């Protein structure tokens, strides 16, 4: 079997996405829209690779060349999300693509590779002790309808959702530019409070354009005031939620419960079979929030042969930069954080 490895070009977008659409281990982040958006919004080079056998795609490696200021470049598969592993027809193709990635590193003089994988779903059951303090994805299997999903919730969870509705909260879902603009206004205030540099508005505009019908935005309102928002991306029958924010001063109204329910309801009734709540540290607060919805942990496995690297050991430049910024960020005026945030955020791969 002869395997040809070559760079993925813009002209490959349709065939790339067709391959992703039918691969059982694909996530919404594997859609060409993600690497396309990174390149368009932040200028990082899309260095993704395709494996070809007999003229057909047999594997893909989504990867971005990152160039932080004052330091050497590195390769990330993938930045700004939890997952970006190779998709391939078999292990031999995966091994060949990994070898290509290592070759790219050595030939270009890159400092390192950040390769974001997950544990195999067929791997032996991992003990709770093994997961303590580790980073995991939280995955929820979805039934045929949102009605069945709701019936499967514990009574306490259903009452929390009802509480938000009794408090007069409402929501609107869609994928319009207006909803995205509203989401961003909530998002920038939440990121400032958390002491975290915010993504640029251009990043979100590019994501919305490139994902098109595969993006869902939900906004939570009290009367006519937006107090929460979230974005879900879809691919085939899988959905993930990369960004969700609510304003802390309205927490008493339980906007977070209605936000997640509105998005779960939307994707379930539109055919999604799995919902990825995103990365959490096993046993901590966000883990427990996601666990109450029925989500189960799947260990993240960020590694490459010869370069062991795990999510609990954040990339050095990301960790150092975050620590410096968080110390002062929440005290800055919002306008400054919106202006400066994207200039910093583009270089933080996590």
C-alpha cells in the first residue's frame, strides 16, 4: 500500500469535510472550518496534511504553525480547543501522519509539538484514582428527542431548569450575526472578570461564517437584557460547546441552567447523538456541573512519541503568559481588554 502525504489546500475543503463527516472519531473541531478560521482570523499558517491512497483521502492531520512573539515557532494540533488528533482509516496511516508531523518539526526547527488526542473509547476502563486531577472531556450520549433527554434527568436538575424559567428568563437560538454580536458583549465582560484575554470579534465572525449551518448560538435574557450566551458547533451527529458565558450578578436567576438546556434541546431535536461539554479537571467544580447533566469523562491524552505532554502540564509559554495577564486583567477597563486581549489571545494555544 502506497501512502502519499501532502499539504491540505483550500481546494481540498469539500473532500476533507466529507471524510470528516463519515469518520466515527471526528469532532466538530476536525471540520476544515476550524483550521480555516485560525488562519483567516489570526494569521497562523494552516499546515494540515492529507494522506492519499489510490487517489482518495485515507487520513487527515489538522495542524497549525504557531509563532509566539520572542520565541520559536511550534506546531499545534489544534489550538484554541481540546482536540485535534489525526483521523485515519487505520493505524498504519496514523503512524505515517505522526511521522510526517515529527519530520515537519525537525526540518523547520520547531521548538515542540502540541498534539491533542483522547483516550481510545475501546481502552480498558480507567479507575477514578487514575483520573484524579487529570483533564477530561465530558461527553453526554443523547437520545432521540429532547423530551426523552429531559425525562432522563434527575429531578433536582429538572427543578433547576424550571427555576430559571420561573425567574422569567427566556432564550433565543439561531446563527445570526445579531445573536453573535450579543453573545460577544456578554463574553467580553465574563472574560475580563475571569482575568482572561478575550478572543477577537473577528475570530467569532470567522467561525460563524465558516461553520455556517453547523453553528448554534443561544442567548439568555431577563426581560430584554442579555445575561448569558453560548456557542455550539456541530459535525455529523456530534456537537460541542467551546464557549459559554453568563453574567455573575444574575446567577441567582440560574441563567447557566437555561443556557445549557436550550442548546442541548436544540441539538438533540436536530439529530445530534453526542454532546461534548468540553474540558474539565476531574472532580472539580466545572466537572461536577457537567456531570449533573449525565456527562461521562473521557481522559484527554495529549502526547506524541518522544514528547510526552499532558493537559495537566500546560504549555510553558501559555502558562507563563496566562499567569502574568490574569494578575492585572480583571482590573483593566473593558475597552482596553477588548483592544489588547486578542493580540495576546492569538498566541495562547489553549
